[in-house]
DNA sequence: GACGATAGCCCTT
DNA sequence: AAGGGCTATCGTC
C-alpha cells in the first residue's frame, strides 16, 4: 500500500492518494501549507498536472471491488463525463438505466475517489447539488474547469 | 422502515 | 420569478 501526498494551490489543501492494487481513495486533508509532498505514483503527477490547469483524462485502475454493484456502476458512468462538462443526477440515472436521481446522489456521496471519478461534474437539475467534501470545493473545481476550457 | 449530494408539482408572495 | 412545502422515487443500512 502506498500513500502519496500532493498540495493543491487551487484548493489550498493537501490531497492524500491511497493506492494498493488500484487507486483506493483520495482524501482532502488540511495540513499546513509547508507540509511535505510525496510523489511516487503516476497518478500523483497526473493530479498535479490537473491542478495546474491541464485538461487531463485520468486513466488509472480503480480498486472499488468492495463497493456495491450499483455504486460501481455509478462511478463508472461518472468517469465518462468529459472535462468541463456536467450532467444531472437524473441524467446519470438514465444513462445507467437503473436507479433514480436520489439513489445516484447517495452513491456519489460515498465516492471514495473524488476528482479522478469526477463527481463534482454531477449537478442537480436546479442548482449545484451537494458535495461530501464541502460545496466550496465543488464550486471551485467547476469554475476552474470552465475557466480552462474557455481559455482554449 | 428511515434516510439522502433529487425532481416535480402546487402553492404563495 | 423565486422560494417553500409536499411527495414520489430508489438503493443502502
């Protein structure tokens, strides 16, 4: 098991990357700004590039076998959302062909791998919807991506 | 059964 | 036009 740590200037937070047989979890943690980083995994460098504004598509193996079939399906489908785009909870439910918008929200609320599985791109039909790590983070990510897309 | 990161409808201002 | 209450809905625990 490996745990890397990078710092995101955009969020003003450190991010812990937990990798075993695949990417297992991403955690936002509030360490001091001068807390040291540790980058040994490819995904850590990808994440770093992401936070520098690169419109990158993450390709990593995920370790999500411990999740329910429905939750796995939701994450898979969420992963298909392109950079800077959004979809609604109900739209995602339709793509999956199973479950309703609330069930999707429930599953996303337990997403162990935010950003890589871009659950911040799933919004409510009216409004932004929720984000387990804090709505401010979701807002920042969405605005950040929109900004980078427009500067193309 | 109860609980959500929902959606839609039907009021009020 | 915007916001509040109410309820149908669906997977988890």
